[in-house]
């Protein structure tokens, strides 16, 4: 009987350890799994109130969003749209009509950060599907995978002829966040706006802590 009890105790211990391993493994799998694409459209986006102007320097404004671990420097003399540090434009910008989206002149940058966990491959499939769906109105000019401050990013250059606008979108995941940085400018001003945009990208830091 004693031997039988020992056998049962060993068997129980084995089952307990096995279940514990499954539970721990399941927890880390849950933590590590990606956000399904179906949930991207409704994923939480870090609001403009999360972006704080941390410092004013001779080179421009340093903006920080602690919630998503993002720091960047808005170029000197660039203007915030209605005080919003996630939307800013060059001092020579002129808008078409009453809109702040379509430009007659100048360069404008948008910053987005959402709580999406993914990787570059999944991100590329998602963006490619978007361009395919919108191909009647948007023309993709160039795609590349590049490095920005050691981050691997997807860079899409495209234009909307009917609006007379060109765009460069830089998209990249980091840990459980997805970041998008978008440049817009009128057709014909790409060269100088792209140069400004590239200098701006060099100021970006992700998860600096």
C-alpha cells in the first residue's frame, strides 16, 4: 500500500508539473501573439494629449509620448496644427481652400502610434492589400525596406493625382506598438520636402528607456 501511495504521489506531482508548464507556456504564448489584422482598424490609438513638448531648443521642439515610448524633434519654425504635436508643417505652407489636408505649398508631417503587436511581414501584407484596394485613386510609386536609426521600417512613396498630392509613409512595429510617420506635399515639392523629412526621421527614438 505504501508503494502504491508513493506511485500516486509521483503521478500527481508529474501531472501537476505538466499542467504548470502548459499554463506558463500558454501565458507567454498569449503575451507574445500578434494582434489579428481584423482588429487593426479598431485598435487603440495614442491620442494627441499623450504627446508633450518636453523642451524647446534652437533646433526645434522635442516632443515625448511616454505611453508609447516615442521621442522626436519638430524642426525649427515648423507650425503645430491647432497646437497638436502630432501634426505640423513647414512655415511656408499654404493650404487649398479651407482644408488643412490638401497643400498648395509646403510640407506636412503626421505622427500615429497604435497599440498593435505585429511584425514587418504581416505589416507589409496589410499595407499591400490597402494599396491594391485603393489602386483606382492612389498610385504607388516606390516601396522599400530601410533602416531609420537602426529600426527596420517599410517606406511607401505614392501620389494621388486628383488631389495633386504626394506622400511618403514610414511604418514600423516595435514591441507591442505600431508607428506610422507620414509626409505630405504638393506634387512638384517632393525633393525639398523629402530632404526635410529624412532629417526629421533621424531624430526619432523608440522606447528610449
